[in-house]
């Protein structure tokens, strides 16, 4: 197992990607999740775009996390309706979703700000929920959006 201390991400360990634990708050609850920084080449490089994405997220995390909370509730309500499932209260939705990962994906386009969160969902345990932030826009789908 390879370890490094990155100038932005701090101490990371490599095992299929760079990883460390990370604390995040969603819906006023603290979660310990996994922070993943995907490598960009055979040398397991972390790109400046990934560092810039982390810095941007860190500087705007309260706003970003609130927006993600809104997206999660809206997406889950749409999912339940689309699949003919019983409509649930926001409290039940909130208690049925749990963050597991914040990911800074491999850089595909120079200059991109790109990161996302993966969530387990009791309403869709097989696919969960993924929310990706790319250059000011949010995309929501299953966890496959970021993997």
C-alpha cells in the first residue's frame, strides 16, 4: 500500500485510488465517509484540477451541501412517483439516505471543476444515488454517474 501527503488533500493511501476518511454533514447529521481521488495515469498522479475542485468544494461546502440536500429530496420524490411507490415524508426520505463517498474523478477535460457524492438509499438499495458537480452544474442519477 502506497501512502502520500498531498499538498491539498493531506494524507492519502493508494488502493485502486487515493483514499482517506472524511467527515461531512448532511441534514444536520455528521457522517464519516470515504474521500476518493482517482488516479489519472500509471504514475497515480493527482491533477491540479482535482485539487482545485477540492478547494472549491471546501470553500463553498455549506452552499453545495444544502443544494445537494434539496436535490436528494427532489430526486427521491420523483423516483418514488416514477416507480409507483408510496409517497414518503421528507423526514422519512432524509432518514433513508446516507452518504458514503465524496469522489474527485479522473480529469477528462483540462480546467474542469468536478466532484460528486455517492449515497446509499433504502428506496433504491441496488443503485443508490450519485450527485455530480461539474463546472457549476449538478447532475443526479444512480451511483453509476461517478463510477
